[in-house]
C-alpha cells in the first residue's frame, strides 16, 4: 500500500513531464501513421519466406512462369474485326515493354502449328486475309486455346498479362495496377480487368477503407457509451484520452517498424479501443464510488485505495485476454503471428496507460463527489432491482439453471464437430468493381485462376515418347470431364490439331529421335504463356483454368487430379507436381485447423493456471472455468446452424473469445473470493459480489459488444461474420456469468 502511494505521488509530481512525453509520442505516432501506414495483403503474410510450400511456389514461377496474371475482357461488336485485333497488337507492344511483365497473350499474338519439312513452325492464329468462316473453322480445331481468347458469342476479346515472379513485383503492386489501367485505357474505353493481382489490390483497398470507417465509428460509439457509463461528465476527456493514446502509440510503433495492415490486423484498433473502455470505466467508477464513501481522506490516499481495489481484477482480465491473443502466435500463419504479438503489446500499453492517464487526470480534478449522474441515463431501468432479481433467480432455481445450461454445453461440444473449415476467397472481398468484373469475366471465360500440372518420369528420362503421350491424352480427357476444370492446354492439343488439320499423328508417324527436334520451337518466346515442356524435355506441362472457388473445393480439385493421375499413370514410373498459388491457398484449411487446436488449447491451459493462481482453489477454479467454455460451445452451435465456416478471419475467434469471456468472470469472482472473509453461505457471498460488480459486468459487455458490432458492419462477408460471432459470444458470456456461474458456485462451492 505504501509503495503504491509513493508511485502515485511520483506520477503526480512529474505529471507535466509525463503529459509532455505522451503528447510528443502521440504527435510522432500520428505523423508516422499518416505518412507510413500501408496495406499488405500479399502472399507473404500468409506464408513465411522459408515455408516449403511458398518456396516451391516461387521456384515454380521462376522455371515455368508466374500465375500472377491479369485478365482483361474487351466487349466488342465483332471479336474477329481487324481493327479490334490491331488495337490488341498495339497494346501488346505497350505492355510487353514494361519491366515487370514477363509476357502478354491474346488473339493478336496467338499462333498455331504447321508441320513442314520435319519441323514445326508457327503462324498467326488470326489473319485478316482469312474469311470469318475460315477463322471460325480454324479456331474450332483448337477449342481449348481459342475459347480463352474470344467468347463463344464473338462479342468479347480476352487479353492476358503475365507478371514476373511474385517476390520481384510484391512491393510495386499498386503502381503496376495503375500503370496497366492507364495503358489499357489508351486503346479501349470499355473493359473489365480481373485476375489475382486485381483481387489482391481490391482486398488492400477494402482494408484501408474499412480501417478508417471502423476507427471513426468506434470513437463515435465509445463517446456515446461513455456518456451513459461514466458517473460524471468531468471524466469524459480523461477517459477518451486514456482510450485513444495506447492505440495511437501502438500503430506509431507498428508503422515505424515497417509493418503494414492486413485483413487480420485491421481489427486491432477497434478491439483495443473497446477493451480500454472497459478498464477505464471500471477504474473511474471505483474511484467515484470510493470518493463518495471516503470524503475525509486526501486525494493521494483516495487514488491509492481506488487503484488497489481495481488493479487485481483488471490485471487478471488483461492477463487472460493477453493469453488469448498471444496464443495466436502459435499459428503457422504469419498474419496471425503479427496479430497476436501486436495486440498483446497494445493490451500492455492500454493497461498501464489507462492507470497513468487516469491518475494524472484525477489529480487535476476538484475533490468533489456527488451521487452518480451520467450525462445520459435510462430512468426506467433500475440496475439494483435487476441484480436482486437475478440473485433470487439463481438461488431459487440453481439446480434447474445448472442442468439447462449444462445440456446446452454438451450440445455445443457436439456442434464443434459440425463446424466446417473452409475459406471462400470471394468472401474476403467486398462488393464493388473488382468483384463485379470478376463475375462478368468468369461468366464468359472458363476460369480466372490457373494451375500447372507437370508430369515427369521417376528416372528423370525424357518425357517425349509415344507411350507417354498416349497416357497424357487419357489423363487430359479425364481432366476435361471434371466440372471444376476448364480448357486444359498441353502438347495433346497440338497433337490433336495436327491430326485434324494435316492428318499427322505427331507421335506415331515420326521416329522418337526426331520428336525433340520437332518440338524444340514449341515453347519459343511468343508461345511462352502456355508452357508445354521443361527446357530439358524431362517434364510435360498441362495448364488448367478454374473459377474462384472455396478452399474445400480446391482440396477436392487437387485430390481429383491426383486420383486421375494415379488411375492413368504407373506411379512407380511417373510422378506429378501440381503448381500454382491455388495449391498454396488450398492448404489454408490445414493451417486454420492447426491455429484452432494449438491456440485454443494453449490459451485454455494458461487461462486455467491464471484462474488457479487467482482463486487458489482447484474445485472453484474448475467451477469457474466451465461457464467460460459455454460461450464457445454456443458459438459452435451458431456457426453450425448458420453454416458459417472457420475461415482465415474466424480462425482466431476461439482463443480470443476465451480470453475475453473470462473478463466478466474475473470481476465477479474477485469480489466473491474476497467475500470469503465474511461469514455466510456461497449464496450470500455471490449475491454480494453481484451487487458490487454488476455495473462492471454490464459496462464491459456493452463496450465489447458495441465494438464487435462495428466490425460486423464490414462490407467484407468474412469480416462481417467475425464481428457478428464475436458480439454474440461476448453477449452469451455475460449471460453465463450472471446465470450459470452463480448457480454453479451456489450449488457446488463450499
């Protein structure tokens, strides 16, 4: 007590210096945020640079070409009109000169094979001298390629821009998209642009926009809440400063260290702001209450008494919330690592700055205390009457309440196994031009995403033999029958075309020793958009397209491809490598599952230890822990009933909610435990604890629910689900704390 008093005296003595330092920190942080805050939704935030999957993906891009591809669709009156093709040709010249572009591809650049003098030569697929009927006849012999160049109704032309490997263009995405748009607009007024780079940019823009909206809404809602929750208007400025300072300084640190916001970390400001409100209201209410009860002591002693009474429960609520977020550090996803670490730093800043700022703020205030008069209040609602009703209910019907809630808990545990793990990439994107253009393009095109299948021999011999090509044909037919796959392209298409046009069976009528010489030009620079072979001819490639799909569908697609391969090829002699971003993205389900198990059980174990140290009774600890699992069980019920899957945003919900759900419990149990020095039954001690801490319970829940409701207004479906589920879970946590927890302790605690 004496040490605490000395600390408070020191804070008051140096308050002007502390205010100056805080002001400087806030100004520097504000400057950093305004000038250096960036958005990063790149692949690297989901996978570490040394992750085998990410490394394999980058290696694939280096060897076979990036799948970072822009797809432009140009609506035209006639796709075979020479003027339209001329525009495409000039656009190619403009685009191909850019340093970050590997190649571009369209009908103006596409070629078809001609076999002459025992070698393949390539001629332009489009020739203005050929009649429209002749062009259509030619195109019909290369359907898998031409269907990706013009739409079936001849009203749209497609233009592809393949970028250099991801690491070389990652930091220039914004500039790349802007420059490409400018160059396209020179030649085409009307166009729709999509592809992974466009969607990535749309994600980033959405994050930046919603971060600003969330920040403004949160400050507005918090101000309104404080007008209801604070006992007097004179505390308003101090509380707002105590809430805003930690978040501003935290983001000053984040931007100074060169980190950027992503679709996960964008939630940090709202979460920290509403968390700080809970502590601020708790501290201010205790200070005001003790000021009314202890009018004869000086300000320093009153501050010491108030801080001592609020410090322990606030410390443990911070600790359990800290544990919930720190558990995210165990996730294999870097985005969750950063979310966990930065939120933990923010929680520590909030905890200490709330006390420092409120102590200094109180020191400037007059020493006058009147009964609580919030600026706004609901006169019809009597909190004391409501709490007395709760106390009578949990005493009289404790057995029924315990049985009812326990049944819900068991059903919730069962529902956990019904929750699906799935990420829909379209749910990560708000409605807007990017999403509209994607739908329009995919309506006319077989797909906007790309995978490459590389088939090679286990003994590393050349893939160019008659038997292998026969197997490739069988394999490709199976791929074409897969409803998720559109228009596979490989050497099989060249062989089929030559067979239809010249009656030449490329791998039958020619000796094997001449095949490599014949095909040596097939991957020349102008044909590099579709890779048919590796440079040493030891692997053959099949390029497939598919539409934007869920990770569960991606997993099935990759499994189907693998199964078709194993049914076609002898796996002792042949092997397949499936390459592309979709392969990496499909692994998200496994990473999400790991995040759930590792983070939840780590958070649960540490939270149990914290409660045990806090309560000092294993029996009471277990009784207290049960109601904190119930909100998560009900969360599982909601997710299974509403068909909301665990995805990249909701994956972090259980460890976070476990930590937050314990906040109200700790406030209540702290007073219940302290009441053990008072003689009386568990019913008496719990009723007393409810009367004393009821305001803190309701205030904390209101603050958190309001914050998560703000997040639930997101235009991004996945983020909206996260906010809604968190708001429901926090509200359920209050219900369990005021019904289930008191009934359990009254029934079983001795």
